[in-house]
């Protein structure tokens, strides 16, 4: 064999198989970069000049990834749509040349095969992947406000059919090996140990002739069937995006266009629309989230190194305790011991874990043996048995300061001197909880969001004497649990609940002004939030809101005083979804506004303001409070504030977070809008000092942008 050194290197076997290895120098992950164009061209030219090649295997030189996608940093260098389009056209040209090679090319995939990596694999004639859990295949470009720009929108529908391709490209979902095989994305899913052997044998066979199923042919090949598929996909997509994500419409357009007008014209349109999307503010915002979370993965939260963790304890077997124990076992891989005052609490947490794991088993994500193994890592009881081995104990009991103090004292009595006590309080200041501790340096806040297994954010809240090692250790734990942690200040509401409260209060003010519940909720859905504020209150629980608001008013002042509706609702048994009724009724299959709530609150609902006016009125309160939090040091940076709001509340991702959104509007404009609202609705809208000063100085939160 002869070896040529490059990110793309060719070797030749005696049996006529060429081996194309992808191994980007000095990088853990293979990504495709614009600078590689000449290297790929050189490889393709060499292959065209060779005789006697019977087939080729494309594989990765990395131990745990194929190609994780294109390096999206190169998009930031594009100043025009034409420059971005040229990048797409170059990728299309190279992949078309790969596809047109006269011999059978096979992609041997292990680990992530995403974005540009998936498009490279689609340009091969066959695909074989490992059945390893690391293997993931997908086209996630839509999550960056883009579409696949190197042929993905054209090749995938022709490979697996229109309906399957639309589902994958519009959602950006990633497939495991078995699902990829079932859909026809890959031809075989085999153990890693034989992956290259299987790929080699396949490469020596003739190129495959692809045949879609009868159903796919019926739906995709005739005009009526295709129109039906696209109409359904467009409706489903709009219900989710509400027109806020231009990439979704562009994806529908370019796939339909390519099927109607052929591959060549389809590729040209794909490149054009890719270029247009790169220049949209939505894509810039979504890419900023990607860069922020990538940077945060490398941060430890403090100047110290985390200490090793082997065992984790959880206090409380309720909804939060069950969720925290689940991510600790299933994601982080640590054994968990649950302590509750009653065996029923422990059994509840066990049942919660089993239910989640069994759901994964039914979806064939894990097998029965794996389910049993993970359940064996969860134990519990009503005593502090084995707590002397715990490195971290996460407390998830009721929001009661005296009870939290009792937990601190009991853990210090039963655990090691160095055991970290992490409290999952949502409103009580950490320094108050730490007052009961003999070792306050080990006490820290670790605020999860419900449901824990789904919500990606964790707030890490050190008090004044929390040690750097404690901070670094819980930040590392949160990451292993699959969370994105942000370190926030120890003030009432921390960050997320603090910026959420004024927004929710304003929604209540809007409601009491007579606006219909569904109009208000729909206004914020159209703005880009995942749920409306009134629905959110029902989901969180009216009783929870009633507990948190007085704490915020007491600690932060009268601007957190919302309209006095909680007591009225609770006296009528309206806690929200948990009690079967709140602002909505939950006793039938379809959720509907409970019209009797209007009478209870002495309201005659009538739509007065348009949706955009209502959305802006509520959101401005959140923006003002977010700026205040940055000014007071509650968050360390605008970036952390944006990620916290997007991952913790569901602030519209396409706006990039509260701080990027304010930059987009212009700080001066934000101050003017707040002042106008203050004149109309009251002092609570008065812009904070930070925004006023920034407007006067012509500043923004992200000067580099």
C-alpha cells in the first residue's frame, strides 16, 4: 500500500479496493472546511487517473466519529449571500464528482455522521454503519436556521422517499443505527468490529439500483400524491414554527422544486436558498446559540478543578427527585441513593425511573438488560444508609427554609466532611440555607427545571463562601447529566425565575384588562415562545406562583408585585393542570379555556389589542429585568443570560436570547419602547439604569457583532 498524507488520504489494497481515510489533523472531530476543497479535488483527480479500482470505502481515521458536519465558523466569514452560495456550490460539485465515480463507493460510518458528513455519505453509492450507540445520522442544519447545502435536500428524498426525508430535514432529528437501517438511510448496521470488512465486501459488488417502496413512489412520483405530502408537511411545520423560521419554508420549497424540475435545477436552487438563509438574522441568532453552548462545554464555572464523583445521593422522591436521580443514573452513569421520609416516596422515584427507561426500551433505544442494569444503580430507603459514601447530595424537598436547614444538618451528620450539599431550591436564597451548615463552603444551589429529564438548563448558585472546588464539581456533574449549567448570583429568583416573574405578572395584567385567554397565549406563541404565559402558569401550578411571588416582592421590591389573583383562583380549587382546572380545563381529551374563570375574576373578555402589541408588552418586562440582572452581576455575561432564557424559559431561539434581541432592536429603541409603556401602564416599565446608560453611549451587549 502507498500512503499520501492529507486530511483525505488514499491507500490501495491488492483486491482492487481503494480506501479513502478522513482524518482532520490536530482535531478530535472530523469537520468539513472550505480549505479542504483543493485536497478533495486532488484525491478525486488521483482516483480518476487510476485503473483497476473495483470499489472504494470512505471511512474515518478518528476512533469515535465519522464526520460531525461542516465547520460552520466559515459561514461567519461570508458577507454576502453570493459568498455563502459559492460555498454550497463547491460542496455540491465535489460530492457530485464523488457520486459519478465509475466504481462502487461505500461510506463506513461509526460515530456522528451529521450535516455535511451525512451529505458526503449520501453522495456515496452505499452506506454501512456501526450499531454502536455513538453512531448518529442526520441533517441538523435547520437547527442553525439553514438547509443542507451540499445536495442533502436532493439526494435524501430520492433515497428514502419524500415523507421520510421531509421529516428528517425539517426537524433535524438524529437517527440511531437501527432506525437509519429501517428507513433505508443505510444499507446495513453491523458491529463495529466488522464494519470495515462488511464495507469492503459491499464495495466489491456492483453499484446498487435504488427502488423506492410502492407507497413512496405513489406519494412522491405523481403530482397529486406529492402535493398531498407537501401540504401536510407545510401545515405541520407552520403549526410548530408559526412562520418564525425561514429555513423550514425554504426546505419545503427546495425539495419540491428539485422533484419537479430535476436534480441539476434542484441543486442550483438549494445553493441559492442556502446563501440567502446564511444572511438571515434568524440563522445568525441560532448559530450564536451553537457557538455559546460549544464554548460553555469547555468551562468549569470557577478557577478550581472539579473533584472526582463516584456516588450521588438525592433527598426527596417526588417529581424533581425522581427526575434528578434519572439523569444522574441514565446520563451521568453514577449510582444514586434516594432518601425520603416515606417508603412510598422512594418507590415513586423508582417507578418514575422505570417508566422513563421502559419508554426507551419500547423505542429500542436500550435493551432489557440495559434497563435492568440502570435500575440496579438506583437504591433508596427512609434512613441515611450508605450516605457516608456520597460525594454529592442533591436536596429536592419542599420549599421550606426550616426543612432545608434540617436537611443540611442531617447530611453533615451522616455524610463525609467533604460531601457537597446541593439544594434544588427555586426561590430560597442559598446563603439562608447555608446558615445552618458547619461547612458552608460545601453548600451550593443546583436549580433544575421541570421535567428534569427534558429541560436542558441548570442554574448553579454559589453563595458568598461556597468554595471554587464545590462550584467546579457541581458544574461538571450537571454537564455529565446532559445539562447546560450557568453560574448565577445568589439573589431571590436567581436568574431564570427572576426574569420570568415580571413577564408572567404582565400577562396577568393583560388578562385582567379583559383580553381573552386564548388571544393572549396565541400572541406569545406567535412571538416564538413554546407555550403561552397562561398555559405556563397552569403547567407550573398556580400554587407554586403564589409561593414564589411574595419571596420576590420581599427581596426585590414592589415592581414584582403582580395582580392579586392567586388567592381567588386557589380558593376555587384552581391549581392548574395538577388539579384538573386552572385557566383551562383538563377533564377532557382536548384542553379548552374554562370560561367560568372569567366570571370568577369579574371579567368580560373582549379582544382589544393586536397580538404583536400584547407580546411586546409582556416581553419588554423580561428584557428590562434581564438587563438589570447583568448590571447587578446575577449573570456573568450576556451570553449566559441568553442561554439561560432560551434553555430555561424557551425564549424564542431565533431571536438569540433577550440580549441579542435587544441588540437587534437597538438599545435606544428598547429604552424608548419601555418609556412609552411606562407612560401608558405605569412605573414598572421604567427602563433600568443600565439600558439608559447604554442608550446614551450608543453601546450594545455584543460589540463584536
